[in-house]
C-alpha cells in the first residue's frame, strides 16, 4: 500500500527522465504532483535556479521523488522500482518482475543513446550533427554494428522480439 499523502516528483520541465515516473505514479493511482526546478522563464533562468538546487539533492541530479515519511529518493530506476514495490506493480511472479526490469533497462539504453547524439536546448551537439551521427541514429537499422553505433530501429527491433518472446499478446 502506498504511503498516504501527496508525493512530489522534482524534475526539469523537459521530456527525458520524468515522464516514465509520471506515468507510473498515474498508473498506480498515487496522489502526486510535479515540481519543476523553475516554472516558466528562460533556459538561462532554469540553469541559474538549478545551480542553487543541485547541491541540495542527494546525488546532485534530478529526478527526486519525495514521499511523506521517507527520505527523498533519487535516480529514475530506483524511483520506478520503489513505485512498483509500494504500489503492487512489480509483477505477480518472477517472470513479470524480470520482464519489467529488462524493459526499464532497455528504456535506459535508448535514453543513453539519445543523449549521445540528439541535440537539445542544453546541448546543441553541433559537431555530432555535422558528422551525421544524429541522422544515422534515426535511420540506421544495421544490427551488426557496435551498440554505440546502432540506430533507434535496432532498439525497437529488439523490443519487438522481446515482446513476442514474452508470449503475452
């Protein structure tokens, strides 16, 4: 049973490590709200506010989940595991539990691949774009390439095969 009271997830107002947590909290029926380092403003003010907030977090990073009666929880996968455990979403048996863990890790692998090549407001990655690595990530489907050179299609292909092997429709 999840602890009573409102839970808070603190993250930047960007689509990266926060959405999976928000979806899990919603799915679990937890009373929660998102707290951003800075609502509105510019990227510069967001970064200025983050410089003040960063030293106050346990690991110097976000996301951080605050649950009544518990120390703040950091790191996306730890937060997701906690939500699964406290809300009974970790799976009915070992098979479901390990399937969930593998899918979370594949999500992390895809995220890490994106961080290497995809320009963002924080990091325009001009040299990587000029070298064609961003375009290659979005178009490359060669499964024989080293993992660091694989495109998103390869990750999605792995997910399709895994889904089929799970025999869950």
